[in-house]
């Protein structure tokens, strides 16, 4: 019988993004659902972003700038680097796919922590490369273990700081030692820094600064979190220009739509709004961590805009009760941490609503016991 589809697809599970907010609201019989499962920005986009999209909407029939020229120039000025060190993509997922298309071949090994962001393994598998996983050491990436797993076939090492789903960071000194130990002929090292904007630990690494000493290091960042543009899909890769040139060879001609480009430029033009989001998260994160710890659900130290409280045997019951109350959180089992819940940091009001629903759920389960 004729084969119609690639056999590798049998090893790839479709990504389950869950039901839409609108569908969940109808199902629960409520006007709205508070989604704290997707690490979204609790403030929303800047008013400047909304106005920029409104102004640009009449031009939606025109193809966008294929090279994202204005956005790359704005990013270059923001980051203090050259525009030819940046490639922009339709979110982090597309940038991972571009890296896989440009760098991974059958027989290559791609080393990554486990658990971690699912598309790392998906894109490597689809490319025909062999996925090599390094188990976390508690809630942290184990750089010593990863170094032992590097072989001459290792094409790329993927690291994530802050890590998703644990929200912990790789500290700067251990990371520098790891990169140095890769030697004079190192593989590519992808440093996923999607949540870096929420770090307040001075020991958190900066991929751009590290690239000056380690030229095969590639940084991945996004507008989805800090700028509240998850619905637009704008991510960017920062690397040495020779690596960016390789990525551009596999980039689709018009990969970032016109509205997304103007939205991202407008977001950079409103640093006060970016700082409002950061300030809110940095204020509410320790409060929510402490409140849940007092309720018997401690979290690893978060440097992201979410936390991963360990709930234990009650996790499924608490998650179901929160959903019934119109609050959606992520099942930790689905991201490699059974007995945990991954919860995005909301506004003070949203976090209070979460805690009230949590308390009600625990009281009900205690009463039944």
C-alpha cells in the first residue's frame, strides 16, 4: 500500500492547547474564564499597541515586510546590538522549526533537559535527529549530566532559563563553566530566554552578553509574555550574523504578519508599560508563592511569570474545583510534574480570586473526608 504520510509522525503527539476561553465559558455557564494556565500577561498589551494595530488594519491586504526591517532595527536599538544579529519569527515555535530545518540532520543528536517545553523535542524529531534527554535534578537543569551526554554527534544543546515548567534559572557561573567545557569545537547552544524579563535574581544569565565569548550560543526571546502579544505571535532569535544568515535561508518569505510587526514596534516604544507588567509580576509572585506555601503547596523559587506549587494527592481535585469556579490552571502531570499545578501570576484581584477558590475547594474536600 502506498505510504501517504511520513512515518516519523507516529512518534509525534499533537500539541493539546486545550479548549478556547469562549468554549470553556459556555461549558461552565459563566461569562468569562480566568485562564492562569498559559503564562499570559495579566496586564494586556500597551494602548500604543492597540492603536498601532487599529491604524495598520486597513493595510491588511498588503504583504508585510519580509525582513521585519523596522522591528529588527527597533530591537537592535533596544538591545544594543546590530540588526543583522536578529531574525524574527511567528513566535518561538516557528523559530525552533527554523533552527531544526537549518541545523539538524538524520544522525545528529539534540540534547535537551526533560521535562521541558514540548516543541524542543517535536522539532528535533521531525528533522530526523535523535533526541537525547537529561533529567532534571529536582527542579533544576543538571549541567553536569548534560555535559556527560555531549558527543561528537551533538549538533545542538537546548537550555531553558527560566525553565518551563519549573520557573528556575541556570545561574551565570555554572552556565559559563558549561559553555567553556564544550571546548574549541562546540555545538550550537540554544538558550531559551522567553521568561527572562521576569528575572530579578542578579545571577541570572544574559544570553546576549554570553555570545561575545561563546559565538555558537543562540538566544531565543519573545514578545508573548512581557509585552502581552501572545495572540500576535512575535519571537526573535539573537545570534552571530553568520548564524542568522543560515536561519534566513529557511525562513518563510513573509513569516511575520503586518499587524504583529507594528504591534511589536509599538510595544518597544512604550517601555513604561513593559515595566508595569514586570513590576506587577515581581510584586505578586512572592505573595502568591507564600500564600500557597502556607496552604501546604510550596513552589520552587520562580524567576518567571508563573509558579509550580506542589499540591500532592489533592492536585486533581483542586484543579477540578478551580475550573468549576471559572479558573483554569495547568495540570502538572501534563508537563512532567504529577502532583503539581502550574499557575500564571495574575493581578492582585485575580490572585485573590484564585486563593478564595482554592480555600473553598480544600474546605469541601476536608468536609467530605
